[in-house]
C-alpha cells in the first residue's frame, strides 16, 4: 500500500517529484517565501501537481542551489533569469569557471601549530609575541582555528621566516616586507587579469560565449598562472640583482669617501 503524505495525497509511483514545498525549502536552504517568489519570476520550473498539491524533485533542488550560488556571486535576479534561460548551461559553466579560477594553484598542505610552538620556533619574547601573531593573522600568514591554535595555509612562508631569522632579520621586519610584497603582487596580478579579460574573455563574451569555446577559455586560464608566475620570478630576479649591485655600489662610494 502506498504511503500517504501529510497533505493526504499519495505520491505517484515512479515519479521523482516527491518533495512538498516545505521539504524543498529544507533541502535547498531557501525559505518557502523565496521559492514562491522565484516561481513567480519564472526562475524555477513548475512542480508536478497531483490533486492540487505541487511536488518537486531533485532538479528543483539543483535549480535553487544554482540560483543561490549565482546570487552569492553578485548576479541580480534579472541576470540569473537570462543565464538560466540559456540552453547551453552557461550558468553552470560560469560557476565552474569561477571555482577553477579561485582554486589555489599551490599544492601545499596547511600546517597547524600552537601559539607556544610558534613562540619557540621564532623565539618570540612574551612581551611582543601577541602583537607579532596578530600581525601574521592580519597578513593571512596564520589563521586562528581554535584556542591557541593557528593554521598556516602556506607553510613555506614560515620556512622563509625561519631563513630570515637565521640571517639576522627580525620577524617584525620580515612581516613588513611580506606586506609590501603582497601589495606589489596584487598590482602585478591585476595587470595579468586585465590582460586576460581584454585579450581572451572580452572577444569570447562578444561572440555570445559559444559553448564549443569554453575549453579554450579554461585552457587559457590554466596557461596564465604558470606564465605569470614565471614572468614575475624572472623579472624579480633581474631587478633584485640590479638593486643589490646598486646598493653595494653606494656602500663602496661612501666607504671610499670616508677614507679620502
């Protein structure tokens, strides 16, 4: 015998549409009010109606989650409707593309350390240890994950700090240089992203984002990361050598003037 729902309506045999609107709200993370509003705007496919009760299925859950994700990415409801009406799955591709862009290229595994571990490792005096840890958190070098516990998303940065200390550079000074590097890296990164948008994305968008060209766009992004990193490293090494040579030339000049 078929089970009867709370509304007194038996679910149809073999139908994937088994969710009431309240159950759909629970699974999708949206309120019933928002679901009804999305239906009124034509953003959500109509339910399967049986005995004047609407039933929803997995595709409705997926649609609502997609709408929510697009809203979180800054799309307004009008833009979302245009994307959902596209027959080439542009909305899904855009979200997947964004996730690919945002994914870190580094294969580093985060490391968790206690405040005591960090204090011993970097020889932090108790009087200034808290301030140094707070600065490291502000710069994203450390992320608090519990009481007196910190995660280092890029442990290699801690290894660099080790080298700085070994070379006679204080941790505070090293963090100050790191902030300067972050600032300049943001500027360089923007230049490469603008280049990609102007030379690759804009022509693609002007062509109405043909589905067959998505792999080409994704490949262009994958190529951009290592090319940008190599260009930055090569130029940095050249400029660092030039700066070191200039600094020591100035030191030599001053020493020669002192001895004159």
